[in-house]
C-alpha cells in the first residue's frame, strides 16, 4: 500500500502554478546548440571510416535540443469549467537530458517504494573498481553483469551464513542494484549502489512452488494468496566483517577481470568491434586518464573522494572499495525513496554548469577537492571537451541501469509474498 507523501517527505510540494522550465535559456542548451556540430565533425575526422560517434550518442544530443521546446510539439490542456488553456511542450525522455532523467528517477523511486520494496531495514552497499579496470567495465556490458552477479553471490552467501547463526535455516536474500557509470567529476567511474534487506524466512520452509500454478506458493496442496514472507533482522556488520567481505569480493572479481583484460590484450581488439565503437571507447578512456591539471578541458579526473580518512563500515582492497554504512529504518519510507533517487540520479547537475567570461565551461564540484593552498571547487573545460565528456557518459541503448536479484527478481517464487 503506498505511503502518504507529505511536503516534508521525499517529494517537495508542487508549485501553485505551472511554469515552463525554458531549457533554451540554460548554459547546457547553448553549449550543445553551438558546439554539437564541431563535436560531431571532429569525431568523424578521428574515426577510421569517417562515421563518427555511434548513432545513439548523436541521437541523444539532438533529442535534448528538441526537449521542452514548444516549436517542436506540445499538448494543449483546457479547463472545461473556465476555458483556460495551457501549452505543455513534449519531452524527449532521453538519457542525456537532466530534466527527463530527474523525472524518470522520481517516478522509478516512487514505484520501488510503493510496489517493490516491502517494509524492512535496508542497507546500501557501494562497490567501486580499480582504475585499471574501469575502461573494460564501462564498455563491456557482459563483464559488468558478471561482476555484479559474482558480487551479489558473495554477499548473499555471507548473509545466509549469518542468518543460520540466528536459526534462520532457509533464508532468501534480495537486492535492487543501481548501476552508475559516472563519478562526481564527470569522469567514467562504473560502480554499483545496491539495496539489500535482511535475510527473509519463508515460513520455516512450508512454501514450495505450485505445479501448474505459476509463482503462487502452496501449503498442503492449496494456493496460499494471503501469506507474506517474514523478515528476520540480522545483527549489523562490523568493520572486521566488511574488511573480510571486501577481501573475498576483490579476490573473486579480480580473477574475472584478469581473464577479460588478458583476452582483450591478446586479441588486441580492446572491444572495438566497429570504428564508431572505437571512437566512443577512446572518449571513455579520455574521461578516465586525463591529467589532473593543465589547460582547459584537461583537468578533470581526480578522485571523487578528497581524502583517504578511514570511514566506518568501509574497506579498500587492491583498488576495490566496499562501503556499507548507510541504512534506512523500516518505517522511513521517505528516506528509502530519497536513497533510491540518489542511486537513479543523472550523471551531472544542470545548475552546476556555467560559462566563464572567456567562453570555457565551469562545472561546480559537489565536494571541493582538497589542495595544499586552497580547495578546488570547479572544473574547467573547453566547450567541445565538455561535450566530449558528456558523450562518454551516455549509456548504450537497452542497457538496464536497474537490476533485480534474489527475491526481487521477476521469476522469483518469493516475490508475490513480499
């Protein structure tokens, strides 16, 4: 049952009157409008056959230019009582437009809280990868899926072992994963934000799949439609638990990464099956390895974290980082929705983009980078370099950025009981 959203909850109250967002007045719109042709021309020159970026990258940029513009289509809304009319421009619903991304994140987060995630304590697990592996993970969707599956298999096994210590003999785990391909500095940084509830107990093993009845459980050969899974809270993990788990995860994932990287180097293909893919891969590589200081456009890939101060429930092993400190209480549905929206957020924020008097692009950092003399608050790009950075962050078509595992999977027999 959906919880009642109030102004103090995850969603802010709607304004009293509708106001068009006017994207044509933003800095991002002017940058794309003025420099997109230059970006595409340079890409065609850099590619071997003159094809440029993959078609989906150019499509996302052009869809953004059409988004929210009345001249490109609109819906006319009319009040039947007073006859007042209003024009609402069509949206692009793309994966580059920050406005459409924010709407999709809000809708998806509300759907997860209202219809997918039952009331329970949720812990957020964040897994990041070594620098050397990020390029391969960013361009290889199968590798990313394999790493996520192995990571969750390790965490689920650890959860079930802890459940058995509390007399949960037949526990089931579940996870909702938000795949993010970016860091806070517009850098390519694929990593996982995973929401995992406690171990679930399926009523002491009384439920079994019903033959010919789909996913409905049965008890004494009768379908049981009104029973629900019971959540069993587990003791919170300790720093030692996270350190041990991070070591296990790093060892298992590094084995898979070595196999993939070794195969790529032997074939000398670097996953570049087409000239268009090769160009995009080089853009992703630039987003990883550009120097941290230099001329405009070359100073944007320092670490997302300004210092290495030890944090609670956080461990780093061989370049892998595992963080599990953030939790949400069972009845804090607004907090859970905010956490989901954070995992679903766009790669960049529109209000952090500005244009300097010399024409360069300034991007404000969420957290300043510590420097010996003064903290650094902005990154500086040349306009085309900034658009090139955005092109590297566009996810490929049909790549799912939300993954469901365990009891939350579509084919799980436990999902109807949640």
